[in-house]
C-alpha cells in the first residue's frame, strides 16, 4: 500500500502546483482554446481559456511513478512502462493536435488521417511489445485472450487478432474520453473515478496473485502492483488538475490530456485482464461515444437529429440544464457505473474463492 500512497501524493502535488504555472505560461503565449461556433452559446465566453493542460497530468503521472520506484519497490516493470509509453505517445498526438488548433486559430488541429495514424502506430507498438517480456511464470503484460474479470480461455484472438483488437480498443477509449471532454471537469472527474476503481482492482489482483498466493480465485496478471501505482498516480493527477479545471475552468486538458487518459484506461484494461469490465467501469464514456455514433447514423438515414447536439452532454445543455448541473449528474452516473463494475469484480472473486458474494 505504501508505494500506491507515495505515487498518489507526489502526483497530486505536482499536478496541483504545476497547473497554475502552465496557466500563466500558456496565457502569455496565447495558447487559448477555440470554441465550436455551432456549440452552446454559453461556451463562447470560454474562448481563449488556456488549453493543453493535459501536460500537467502526464508529468504528474511520470513524477508519481518515478518517485515511487526511486524510494520503494523493486523498480519499473514491463507492464508499467508499456502502459506509460502508450499514454505518453497518445498525449504527444493530442499535444500536436492542440498546438495546430492554436496555430490555425480555429477548432481544427490534426486531420483525421494524421490523428488515426498516430493512434494506430501507438496501438500496434503497444500490442506487439505487450506479448513479449514474459516473467519467470511465463506471463506477458497482455494476453491473446479476451478478458472480463480474468482471461476467457475459450476466446483467443491469436497474435494478429490481438493487434487488431488493441487498435480497436485503444482508438475507441482515447476517442471516447476525448468526446467526453466538452464541459469543465467532466472528463477529468469521470476519469479519476475509473482510475480509482483500477487502483482497487489492481491492488486486489496483487494481494491475490497466483504467483504469491495460489488460492481459488487468484489472478494471473504480470505486474498488478505496478499497474496500481500508475492508476493511483493518474487518479491523483486528474484530481490535482480538476482543482483548476472545475467550472469555471481556468485551463482545459485539451486533446493532450483526453487522448492520453483514454489510452491509459485502455492500457490498464488490457494489462490487468479486464477489457470487458472496462466497458462497465467507463460506462459514461461509452454512452458519450455511442451518442455521437447514433447521431451520425440517424441523421444520414433520416436527415433528422436524434439529439439536439452530440456528444450527449450538449443535448442537455441545449435543453436548458445549467452546465454545472450536467457535470454533477454525469459524475454521479460515472460513480454508479464504477460501483457497479467493482461490485461485479468482487462478486466474481468471491464466487471463485468459494465465498458467498
């Protein structure tokens, strides 16, 4: 538990202290957010608010992770470094997107092809490397099997199928978090809840690691404690950033933060063998992405809009809800899905252990 606390405390301190510095620097440089003209008119007042605040979250995660391994623990692991690599590369893709938006002075950064190429390369490299670096028990950071609370033995992708699956999962989660990042603190607060869930899940996997405690219901995950350290650092980084990003936001995370956090969640789900459970834990992100897909499909087939505006949160804004009302209620929904996911995770362990769930 000590490494997790150190990671969280260091990341929180870095995030909450670094973000106001970034606000001043980005403001002086004119790194302000451009706002969609077709969006809610109340958002036009946010034009010029500093963006690219995801830099603070990324640096906080790295600081918490490195500080932990410099003071306690056995050093970085393959799983931890791969997840951090994926997170950082997607953060760089998001940073380039944000920077080009600022340069062009409009809400268009990297074109779709360039952004997809960046996500594709990050996913392919992660997938290939995640099937290497077996430990003394033959466990690699990822598995070719689909997983829910643990690997589903009868569902195997094979190596090529796993690379394809990783691409789909990483692109889906990074874009889902990106779409959710439309209101002050919505994506950051929701991501913090999912990451807190992963702190509990991966720490539980560490306590009941089959290599340490081969009991019924144990887990075959390569580096669960290191994943818990990363999840704790990221959770604290989001909370520290949220201090400045909560409504009315003084800075936005931008694609730098949203793409990085989406990649982080995808990486944690793959390396902790909880890919399908992540769909429940990140239920809010799923609904937000689904609302955009439904809007496009319905409009192209009927020429009518299913929602006043997509993503889903703007539908309620245009319906008269105050922005803070939408944010708080969506946070509550995210909290409910996280509790549901944790309940399912524990019930599975209790059932496998022969206990009454």
